[in-house]
C-alpha cells in the first residue's frame, strides 16, 4: 500500500469539491427545502400520517437516500471520467500505485462528499420537521454503506463511460427512476398488491426501507433483508472493481 | 557506465490486431541522452508507454534500475518520469498544486523546497499560483516537465517535447534537457525533428515500423553513414570534365562554375590531396572550396527507405 499516493488522490479530489463548496453545499440545502415546501407543507398537509409518522418526517430518510445515491454516483463517475477525458489519466497509470489505491482515493473522496451532503440534508430537515432517530448506529452504518457502495458503482460507470452522454445515462435512466419508485416518498403498503410485488424487484426499496427503519422503527421489509441487500450490492461492486483491476478494462491498453 | 534501463524482446500487439512493436531490444546507459527517431506511427510512443506502464506489453521483459517493470512496478515506476506528447493537464488546478499532487502520487512526502527549485529552474515560479488554463502552450509543457520531475526520477521520458512548438521555445526546451542531463538524469526523447536529436543526443536509435533499425553513438553514426561533399568553385567555367579527372566521379554544378566531389566522411583516404593536385595539373584555377556533411535527416531518410526496400 502507498498511503502517500492515496492521500494525494483523495486530497486532490476533495479539492475539487471545496473549489465549488458553496455550490456543493447550497444545492442540497435548497433542493431539500423545496421538497419540504412542496411535499411537506403543500401536499403533505393533506396527508395524515404514514405508518404512524407525520408525512414530513416520513420522507426525510428517502430524501437523504435519494441525494446520497445520486451524489455518490455522480461524484465518483465524474471524478474518474474527468482524467480520462482530459488525458491526465496517463499520470495515474504511470505512477507506482495499484488500481485498488486509485479506487480508495477516488471512490473514497466521492463517498466522503456524499456523506457530507447526506449530513447537510439531515440538518436542513431538522429545521422543518421533528426528527427522531431510534437507531442512530444503524442509521450511520446504512448511510456509510450506501455512500461507499454507490461511490464504487459510480467509479465503475466512470471507467465504463466513453463520453459524457454515457456518464449521465445510468444515473438518469436507471438510478433516478428506481429511487423514485423505491418508496422515497411513500410506503410500499400504500400500493396495490400487484405493484407491491413488482416493487420488491427494485433493490432501492430495501435500502430506503432499512434506512427508514433506523429512524422510525417501521419498515416495508425486515431490516436484516435490507442489510443483506446493501451488503450484496457492495459485494457486486467490489467484484466488478476487482475484475476491472485484473483485466485493465477500458483503462490500460 | 551501467545500464539503467534494459528492454528485451518487447512486443506489443493492440486489441485491433495491429502490432506496434516487434521484439525491441534496447538499453539506456546511466546519464546519457538517447534520442529515438522515427516517422509518425513508427512505434515510438508505444515503446515509451510500455516502459512507463500506460500500455501493457504483449511480450518481453523491461528492467528499470534493476527492477522488473511488471512484477516490481512500484520500484520500477518510482524511477521514471514521463512527459507525454499531448498536453494533458487538469485546466482548473493551480501550478503548485498539480506539481505537488504528482509528487504525492509517486509516494514521496511533501517537499516544497524541492518543488520550488524545479519551478524556478523551469521559469515557472512566478506562475505557481496561476491556474493551468491561464498559461501559454510553452508554459503548460514546462508544467508537464515539472510534474514529471517532481518525484526526483532517475530516468525522464520526453515524448516529442517540441512537437508543434515555435523555434524559441524549442531552443528553451533543449536548454532544459541539457540542464537535466547535467544534473545526472538519464533521458529518452522521441522526436521526428532530426536536428533535435543531432543537437542533444549522445546516442540515436531509429525506429521504423515497430523495429529498432539501429542504435548507435551519434558521432559514430554520422561518420559511418555520413557522406561529405567538397564543392570546388572555379575561376573560369568548364563545359566538360577533363579526361584526367574522370576517375573521381565529379559532377558539374552551377553551370560549369563549380565541381562537386563526394566522399566518405569516415574514410581513412579521402582522395582530396590527389584530386587537388590533379586539378592543378589539368590547369584549372580554383576560386573557393567548401565542404558539407550530410545531415542526420538525410541519413535517416536513407535508412528508412533502405529498410522499406528490404521489407
């Protein structure tokens, strides 16, 4: 292991985040506030409670997950795609670092950014609604696992993408719909039985359900299933990263 | 002198099936400047990329400072600095930061005094806080060199450092390279500017179609393959070459005002003394003499054509 090199990559990736700090900080604050105005105050005031939780509070875990997933993916995919695009990847390839160190540096920075944004949204939410976190340790564990998994997933997308269009393709066409249909803003129990069954094929359901359980103690699926799901996703991402490392796929000619 | 870099039978076939290198053997001696010459697409960049790790060689063995470039890549690559052909820099980063980053990436601890020295040597110190995108093309190239030198490599690869660069800047680059050599860095540079190799290199390798056509001391190459011409200007023009001089293979030039004699630069007997006395005996009066040595360019073109005829 080459800790100096990992630190150099991590610091350099974080520097990009801090260069646009206000944007990185303000955009989640503003978008979260908007969700609360629309869903919490305007529409939410007409919805009683969901699973015994006020609607405003109910959507908080979903909102955080939505941002953490999309931010984890976009930061990591852009982070590794940008050197490919500008050509500066030559430096990574000629440096005495292994691919695993590159992953730790780049995906680690992306996960940190996602975590930061998740924390910002949580803090912003606390301004609008009463928040209770029944299982704070599980909450932190879920948040961390999600940040890391989706940063790894984003890293894989960044390696795979050959242009900016492909970079946006999976987040836009796959991840966002899955998150919206994964119970971010509603409970699965509110759906008709057929859709409930179909929804169970959406992996995001398990993440949001588990995360919500850590807040309110209510869940659509058992918490252990949720933990297994995120663990499985993380394992798949790690296997993909390992395979890329072995074959040099789309990196080293 | 010890060999700091050894290539044995290095081959590269790309996924497309194109073989860019056919079993190249090459050594770099410590402290020398080796120029690799070759036309576009000859395999120069592929060769450098295989050594530096950006391209995986299909076959062959590369040893850098005693370390295998594949199995012991950490130690091997630590010894190498690479200046790529294209200007690949992150546009928004600042000069000092990007050079520091390179040093860290190669696992070296922060040393701002050393980086200051590099930036000063490359006349970039005043620009240390500028963003890369604000710099001129020449400065960007120097930033690439600074990045490559940031981890104190013992071998520097310069892939066409002066391609598309104006004359002043080219001279400046040559100076930079000469200073690096003086500081003990071994250098491999690729170029298709022959004058560049002629001005800087200790040894010259010629690559064509993925094969190393030759590698030799510059001076030896020039004298072995170089032809010299002696131009004899006459006071009164001649229409035909006098019979007594036919054995010299002279050619009439400048409408009879001059004769041109061609000879091997490295030959022990050039025949000049006898030619001059025969000229006097033939009654020709000379007004001036000049000699010219064929340039590396002519040697190079000759070699490449010869190889193509053999192929």
